[in-house]
């Protein structure tokens, strides 16, 4: 793995945010996977469970691939792991090709030894009148599991974390939300046609995410450069939900050079050897 650049710290409006820049997305993903594996093993040694907050999308796939490799080659067991996914389209059937249930099974859960009853994703099939109660139960389940130890995040081009789109409040909890048009357009690559992209989703709230003890946000590629810069430099507000992460005591961005290209070079200091 290449050494990452030294951590940059924001010095703009509001608290700082560590950003670690990697030459390749794969290096950043290996770093996060190694951190997760260390946490799982530490907890297993203490006979405790490890609660992970998981994300979908193209960004974290390599984290899951690396964890699967560690399971196969390094005997990393997920026996003590409990997972909560950030979000799911609504409505959607779990077996549907675009559902996050299916995504997580295919990219991760089918390949590891996790206990299926320890896996949680918001359900896209709950009756509309039961959704708010269902969302409260999801929150309750996270609390009863002891809270999320480490949350993986991506960032959407709207600045969303989970599906907390612009306008989402700092104290929001798991709930039904309307997807931003930019987000729906980005999902056309999966659904084939804008009309087929759901208008709604169930997502953990900003507050739910901020309660995770560690947060690791991954962003790769030129198309994320502008929003990464804004998330780090803009005023902290609902206009860009990812800015709320700057108040967290252990949140970190892991980015590649392309996603970091709008940040000033001085931000990163001297590369480590
Ligand atoms: P992506 O999505 O990983 O597919 O870029 C990130 C997000 O929308 O959070």
C-alpha cells in the first residue's frame, strides 16, 4: 500500500476535519478495511460484538472486497459483527436488482460468516402508514445493540450522507425522505430510466450518523472534488449535510488525488515516505 499524504486539517468556518489523501482508491479502501478488521478482532478478543454502519454505492465496494479477502485468507471472522445499513430506496422489494438489500448480499454478506440475524437494513417494503413506527424501531435497534462503533460513508454530489439531502436537519433521525433530483439522476445508471428511480428512501438521520463513535467517509474521483471541497470549507449547515460531520470527534475523510483536487495543496503538507 502507498503511504498516504499527511493529514490536512480544515481551518475554515467551524471545527476542523482531518482529510487523508491516497494515491489510489484501493489504498484508502485497504486502510479502512484494516481499521475495521482490527476493531472486529479487538472486540472478539474481549468477547464483545462490533457494530458496523455500512454504506452502498460504488465507493465502498473495495472495502467489502478487502474484508472478504481477509475472511478467506486471514481467517477474519464476522461472527461477532452486527451491521446497520444507512439507507434503502422506498418502495423497493429486497430481491429487486437495484435494492440495497441485494447489493449488500452480493457484494459482502454472501461471502462472509456473519450471522444473518445480525444484519440490518431499512426495509423498502413497509406499509406507508407503518413507516414512522418502523423507523423508530430501527433507531431503537441501533441503541440496543450498543450504538455504531464505526460508520462507513460515501458522499453524494448533493453533499448527502446516507440519503440526507440538502435541507436535512442536524438532529434528524431515521425517516422517510424525498430524494434530490441530482441523486435520482445519478441513480439512472442503475435503474436505466429516471422514471424508474424511486422518489423516496428510508435513511438514517444526520444525528443517527453523528452518534457513531468513528466515521470514515470515502470519496474518489474528479466528480466528487467540488463537493468534497465544499463539505470541508463551507459553513456548517443543512444546505450541505456532510458539513455536519465537522462537529464529530472522530470523523475522517479518505480521498484520492482526483477527489482532493479542489483543496489547496498546502492543505496536505509534505507527503510521508
Ligand atoms: P457512490 O455514491 O459511492 O456511488 O458515488 C455515494 C453516495 O451517494 O453516498
